[in-house]
C-alpha cells in the first residue's frame, strides 16, 4: 500500500485524477442508475477509468464510491450491498493502477441532514464507518470525505474513518464565492470554520472540490491555508462553470491548458495535491502534469 503522507513529503506536490461521472455516462450509464452498482456489474469500465488517469500521470487515483454509504444507497434499495460495492470500488482502482499510485477512497455526503431530524448522529457515523472499513479491506490507502457542506456530517465522517481504520483522511468541502461575503458552503460555513472543525475532528489533510473553477479556487485555497498552515491542501476544481445543451446534457468549457495556467497561483496559495472534478478528464490531468513539473524539480 502507498503512504499518502510520506509520498507527499517526498515529492512536495502530487497530481490527482479527474472526473469520473462523465465517463460512466459515456460507457452507457443511465441517469437513474446507481453509479456504484457498476463496481459489481461492470467492473472493467471502472478499471478503465482508473487506469486512464494513472496513464495520464496521476499520483493519486480515486474510487467509484462517492455515493455508497448505506444511507445514500437506501434510495436505490441497495443498502445491503454497501460493503460489496465499496470493497469492489477500492479493489478495482487498485487492480488498475497497481502499487504505483495512491488509491484514495471517495466518501460523499449521505444525503441526510441532521438539522432536519430524519437521521441521528449515530446512524451517520455508523454508515461512514461501514464504508471506510470496506474501502480499507478493498485496498484503499486513504479516503476523502468530500464535497461536504455541513460541519456536523463531515466531522462524523472524519471521526468514523479515524476511529475504525488506519486510513489517512482528507476532509474536503465545496464552496461558492459570495463576493464581499467571502467563500461559503451551502450551509454557510466559511473556510476558516471548516478548517478548524476538520482539524479538531482529526483530518490529516484538508481539501476543496467541485463548484468553482481552478482560477476561482485560488483565493479559497489561500484562505484555508492561512487558517491551517500545518495541513496540506487538496484541490479538485471543476473545468469552469457547467453549461447546458439543448438536449439537457451538461458540459464544461475550460480547456486543459486554461486549467493548467492556474497551477502557479494554486501552488503559491498553498495547494499540495491538485487534480480535477466535474468536467475534467485525462487531457486536463496531462496538462496539469506538465505544469506541475516545474514545481517538482
């Protein structure tokens, strides 16, 4: 297994992978399907995505497990298959990339809000713990509790990983830029509040992902780094803002070269693991790889 923290200490800056969803759709996944079920029913497509990013130069490759907590899978009637889906997700990425890359397990929101009273803290904690244990059994080196907006849910996810596995944990939130009001999550959380709460929960690294473009994340990364200078920061921006075609399909305009042009600013702001989120693909990762070479000398 790869050691994310040691690799980061050795190389100073790491390259992560890009988006997964658009490639599942291109392979035939319908909008109503459960993406994580493909880990069991269409494993070669999952291996192909992981392999594609490793070949593009990624040091860190994620897993197809974003929505596979038992709580989230309940909407598909698939909660009982959570363990199998998560183990397979980690195993397939590991098989595709070998030992050359860090396999970073994806753990997204449960879809439940504690403030609404429809779920308990124990239920969220147990669902995350179950997912993390399965990802570890499958061969993940670390996990990202990612695309979070609420401090309480994210803290439960981080704690569940730290208290039930030996995995390194990245806590990554998604923010909007609200101009004079600064960066805020959907739940009104600032980068400074997020950083303090996630460090207290036990996160090894901090992160920001989705919603904003690479250029739009520079100030966000700087704010997070200033508030938590001792924690390395992962950055997974979108390829610009989503656009909608006449048939309803979503696409993104930012080219690989445009995204890569922001690498110096992101590194200067404090980013140490850089990849992509929605709209990014292997061409973006190759462009980021070329841009990062300057900082690896």
